């Protein structure tokens, strides 16, 4: 009788379809995805931040920085093109390191995530202030140029990822405080 009850209990817990088996892995996949997003954001910030110290990147940013009223002040304060770009590079490298800090303390990644949200908010606004984002001849439409427009549009996703990171970091901070 006891054996039958155990068998019935195990049968009740066994998934009935392949979809059920896959869906049971949702939490593990979400955890892996969370780790992947965190590491990827850190790599992007560290990589792009490091590029701000190289001449070709500094020159490539002149049109973006000088046309955006939110960051055009960088050149008069830090110098064009190197100073403004290097300032951004330092901020981006700091953000990348703080985002990696999620592995140690969510307070670090909350700061890094907030810097990322602000950083990508600013770069998304560059889509509206920088000449050449829309394909020439297609002004007034959403036809992004293959260079600058395609480069900047990805920042919408990165903004969202940083916003997510900020939220999960704040949630983890709150949970730690509650323990």
C-alpha cells in the first residue's frame, strides 16, 4: 500500500509532455540568462570604454558628441576629440566594473546599472540629434542609415538591459536587507 502511494506521488510529479519537461527548466534558464546579460553588459562597457582611448574612436565620436546638447559640453571642458572621449571611456569602464560587481554585491551593480541607464539614454537621444542617422534621401522616415543609425539603434536594447539590471540589483539589495 505504501509502495503504491509513493509510485502514485512520483507519477503525479512526472511531466506529461516534452513541453512540461522544458518548462520546468525555466528558472534555470532565466538564471543563466541573467548571468549572461550581466557579463555581456560588463564586456560591452569595458570594450567600448577602452576604445575611447584610441584615436579612430575619438575622431568617430566628434559628430555624435558635438551635436547632442546633453554631452556637447564634454569638448569645451575636456578637449576635442580626445578629452571628451576619454571622459566617456572612464565612465564606461567604471560602469563595466560596477556591473561585474553583481557577482559580489548587488549595490555595485545597482550603481553600474544606473550609470548604464543614463549612458544609453543619452546615446539613444543621439538618434535624434546626430546628422546621418537616417539614410540620406529618406528624411522624415524611420529608414536608419546602415552605419550610424544601425550603430545607435542597438542602444535601445542595451538601455533596456541596464534598466533590468538596475531593477534586479535593487530587488536583491532589498532582499538582503530583509534577511
